[in-house]
């Protein structure tokens, strides 16, 4: 497998438009505290810098785990438990079509490439190996979350971008 994975130091991950990444303050201001206050698997939080105006960040919280983007499903995937990346990806591929119930998350307007990184980091400090750039087609999406498990103990949390408006 050639998926790129990013991890947090224990808190939530965030996805912000790459063009706004430099505005995320992380631990240096209240942005990280705001992200940590999100309850559940995902949420949307505002952030701003006085000179630039507001932005919003998609918080992938609740569970610090290695995270990747599987383009074939338009989904962020968190590695909860698996003996290998190959096993985890196989379980997602085999199970995603059989999920009975997706938990509705926030409605997200995507205008361009997203940058996914540890919410504690100021956006300007996220190094290349701490950052995952995700290409999601510009549109309005509902983020939906489900856990996909196998009978062998492999588990992934999947956050799927479901398009609402083109």
C-alpha cells in the first residue's frame, strides 16, 4: 500500500482548506482548545485571524489515531486496530458497502484542497511529514462516520464525504 498517514500527539486532527492553513493557530491561541471541545467523532469549528477574517476547520476528534484519505471512497480513514495497513484497507474495502448506519456529522463547504494535520500545531508549523494534502472536489458535503470491524479484530473509523450540493 502507498497510503500516506498522519498522526496527532494525542488530540484531534483537523482538516482546513490548504489556502487557510496558515491562519490556524493551534496551541498558540484558542484554536486547539476549541477543537478539543468538539464532542463526538467530527465537528466544525470557526477560527480566525483579525486581518484575514473567519475560516472553519473540520475536526476529526474523539479518537487520536493514524489517519489517511482513501480517494476511492472519498473518505478519511482512521486506523483503530489492525495487524497491517493491507489488512486495514482490505477490511474497509470489503465492509464499506455493508455499513447499516452512518452517523451524520457536520455539513462542510469544500472550496479546494484540504490540509489534514494535528490540531495542536499552528498551520505554519506543520511539516511535510505531519501534513496530509487531500483533494476533495469543491462542493457541499455531509460528513458521515461509521466504524468498520472484522471478526478478526481489525477496526477502522471511516469519515465519508457525501456530496449534498454540486
